[in-house]
C-alpha cells in the first residue's frame, strides 16, 4: 500500500510518498512560498537525489498538481500513475471535540472541519484546501484526516476546562485542546519500544520543542495534560509566541499603547517569545551565538525558555507521581545541546541525571541520560508523516474489513 501524506500550511506544502510495506519513504519534499511570487518545490528521492524547481506557484491546487506530476515523471518519478496511490493522508490541525481519532473524509467531515475554522483560523483553511484539491485531482482515491488535537482527547475535564463561566465551554467550545498530537504520539510510542517496556505502564513527558513548543504528560498510554491550550499560544515561551500570560496584561497594554485586539493577537503570536525578549531572533542558533558573545538579552531569552520547560516537567511529574521517560524532539529538542542541558540541570531529586557525553549530539535517536539516572532521557527525531501514513493505512484496512464482513453477513 502506498500512502501520499499532505501537510498544507498557509503558504507551504510538505509531502511524502510512503510504501507501507517496510515503511519506506519513496519521495518527499516541500513547496515553499505558495502564492508569494517565485515559489520553490523541493523533491528528494529515496536514493538521496535532490531536485529544486523555482517558478510561480499561484495556489495549493497548482502545488499539489506539480507534486503529482514529479512523482510520475519519467526521469525522476517513483510511480507510473496516480492509481498507484492507495490513500491520501492529510494533517489537520484542529478536530475540536468531534474527532478523537483519524477518520475517512466525506462531506460530513468536511462540514465539521469548516465549522472548526473559527478554532484554528490560520491552519484549518489550508488543511481543507489540501483535502478538496486531493478530492478533485484523485476522485477515486480515499482521503483520511489525521488531527493534531486527537491524541489529547483522553484528557479529563479537570485538565481541559478553564476556570471561566461553564457556558463558554458548552456554547463556545472554550477548553484546552492541545496540539502537536501526532508528534507526541510517535515519539512516546517509540520511547516505549526503545526501552522495551509496555507503553501502557509508563509515565512519559514528551517535549516537542521547535519554533512552536508543547509539553505533554502521557500516563499509561493516555494524555493527562498538555501545555498548549485553546490555541497554540498557551504554554512555554516559544520562538515568536508569548506562552503563558497574565490575561490582565491584555486590557492594560491595549489602553497604555493604544492597541486593537487584532494588534494584540498579532504581537502575542508573531513578535513575542524569545524574539520579543531578545529583539534578535526566534532562531535558537542565533540566540546561542549571541549569548556566547555576551548578549545579555539573548542569554535571558534562553534562560526564560528553559525555565518554563523545566516548570512544566516538574508539574507533570507531580501529576503522574513520578517520571519514567523524558523525550526531546523537534528542531530545538533534537539539536540544541545547551538547551537540553539547561532544562534538566539540578533535577537529580526527580531521578533525572544527564550524561554530558551522551548529550553531545544533534538530530539522532539516542539515550542521553547517565547510567545511574532513574529516569530515562531520550532524543527522538519526530516523524509526524509516518504517523499520518500509519493512521491512513489503518482506516483503509478497517474500511475494507467492514465491507468484507457486510458481504459475508448479507
């Protein structure tokens, strides 16, 4: 079975074609700057051969058409025709409360996703465009939606509710949803595999640390809490997002600086976080270099980020009554040696001891805890596309199984 994974952003498209027998990535790539003048289509084959095409790509429809063309190209393609694609798996950021798992996409599902646009106005519209283009270009190929929020649906009311009028939840959907679910699912299950323990018996803290960052507490296979909330703005300080904030600041600063609610929303999402503190960059590589050169605000931004992550780890350890495994993943988690070290410093009272020698790595799957550490610490590169492909395969197999059962029972 071949699964085409599509991940549509507002002006980008990530894609992978995966042969599920052996879970081999036949081709993958990225289309950047869609609708922004000259766009770039990057294409990489299983052999490591890479191509880059620069031209004007007006919209996601044209981007997906170009991806399908290059996948079938006589010189560089990996399939003869689109009939070889058995299912298309789509990343969908927000499923709300309606979707606690992956689903076969139909008109009802699309309608529900449109209703959820108000919960994720920056992400769901692009995700929906990818679905509709796929349905138009490959009308006989099933589409499966895999939701970032679904993995967190195991949270209980005391975890996902805010202390605001209950009608806000009942009538307006105000609650903690959580994000990065496909990433947290992949790395937590992979950690259980690496230590050869039953996933449903472990207390895991997963740290997805990228430009957007979230922490998840996974107790016996179930998410019991996560740092991102109603939107991806809550939680730890991030690249450009503020993270946790006293809500009283908002009306105060609006009056003081004569800002609109649109101004505030933009500033908290695009001009805050480590960028806002440092006034240098949201890139942790730039901040680390600046801090080494003596820039105090760059150093402060790194300290604040690491402190916030440390606080979440401590609070989640309290909720679960201890920790068995801590995972670092995503761009910062996988590559920022100094950040991992700062976060886990002076946490030996939790049974967490880092090995400086083992921690000296980037982008590799490895244990980085000391031999005498009671808590295992791992760096695990995330693979959200593989999770989406696995989910798509499972949905299609279940559909086929049900058809066979219906025929046998008729």
